[in-house]
C-alpha cells in the first residue's frame, strides 16, 4: 500500500512549524439574527450571533446549477508566508496512528465542494447539530464556495469548533492540471480565505467584528494548512505541488458513502459506527450533496461517543500521533479514484456510475 509511518516527534515539530493551531475565536453572548449576517457581511453587527441564529432554511442546502457569477479566479494577492511541507509529512495522509492507551480520537471532515457553473449548497442542519452537540469538525472548503457563501464562510472561520481547510478553487481533478492551472487550483482557496479573513480584521490585525474577542487575530490563522484533493484524486506531481505550497494532503480512511442518494442515514451511520478506529479520518459532505448526512450524524455521533470516541480537528488528531502516509491518493483501494480522469476530462461531464454524484467527493 506504500504507507509510511513517521516518527511522532518529527511530525509534531513540523506541524508546529506549519502553524496548524486550531481556531479559537470567541463570540460574545448577545445574539443577532442570521438574516443580519447574511444581508450585510462585513458590517458591524448590532448584536452578536448565538448558535440558534445560524440555522438555515432547507433551500440553502440545494445546489443551484447554471450560475457562473463566482467562476472567475480569485484576484492575485500577496499571500502569508509559508514553508514547503518537510519530507516526513509529504504524501497522502490517510489516518493517524495514536500511542497505545491514548484517548480514542477521530476527526470528522466535511467537504464543501463547488465546481464551475454552479453554486453548491450549505447543509445548515449539519452545522446546527454540530454546534448544538459541540462536535468539532474540519471543513475542506472550495475557494469558490467561500466566495459564493461568504457570510457562511465568515461564520465558520470564527467558530472555534471548526478548522478551515482547502478543497481546491473549483473542484478540478488535479491529475489533469499542470503549470498555472494547477497552482491556481491549489492557491485559490488561500486567496479567498485571506480576503475573507482580512474582512474580519481591522488594519491593525485585530478583530474588526465586535463578535470576535480582541485578540482573535492571534487565533484565526493567517494560512490554511490542510488540503484535500477534489475527487480524492492525485498524482505524484500534484502531491508535490500541494506539499510545496505548504499544505498537508489529508485524505481519509473512513468513507461514509454520503454522496450517493441511495445511501440512507442508517447506512451512513452504520458505516461510521462499524468502521471508526482511534485515529480515523472520516469523510462526509456538507455542500448539499451529502444527501442524508444531516440525519445520519445524530445517529452515529452519540453512539460513537458512547463507545468512547472523541471528535477533534484534523490538526489536533495529527498532533496526537503519527500520520499514516500513502504515496498515492485513493478512496478504499489504490487507483480507485483514477476513474475520474475519464469522467472529468470531457465537457460536459458524463453521468457517474449509478448511485453516485459527480463531483461529490
Ligand atoms: Zn469534493
């Protein structure tokens, strides 16, 4: 399988160098309505949002096809400094090996994929649940998605439960890209993140939003440190490009299968309960293409907690053990995501195999 296990001390030190601290901005207690935030992102709020104010209508979950407003690439901008990922952490991280006898940590990851020619959804019921039950998650977010959902992106960036991560600019297959196209797909989300982050901070680098604590700027990282390949597909050149851009490549060892409309909430929950191991990285979707995910999490998460599992961000999981690293990207078997080459080399994309949704990984 080509997996390598790296020494704990080496990886922890490198993680610290990469600045992968989890977000921990603080909201004040005075509530505001979600409508306030949605209507005017960037202006000061008359009161700060409480968890209940974040609830979203079901219609916000539905992807909208045929909208190209956000297709253009993010403007070039000087980006926060970074160092390439060091040798011990290069490759595709699938899970984390935890020290014997340690806490049963797992990382729930949610992809917010958005391709060109669409505005993907925001599955608010998932985030309502995670906030209500205080479940941490890592959000692999498309750069385009951040721009087309900027009020939601702001909410997620300042929420200490969530770690922001990079899922490409427009969910392109990085195996098919080279040169500037490859770089823009990798760097685009960092540009979008920095633009949104800058809007959260004033010119002194302090929180401009009254709902952030005064030192929130110290705890909203300048850089995203984690990347997930769209479709879970990479090759050696794409892996190198991601690692050279200072991003750890985070894949998964537990697939919920939630992009399939035929995967019931019970089946998603069963996949999580049956397959979770200490150190697992779980993949699901929150862009409206995890069809039954919002119903599955309230089944799976209480059960997993009862079994002793604890949900942490990917960076927290990495800091607790040794990453298990493969030299290729795949879902359950090496090579199984290569099929997306044929599917997405063509315009328009052909339908995927029955029961799957193109672009959902
Ligand atoms: Zn995706």
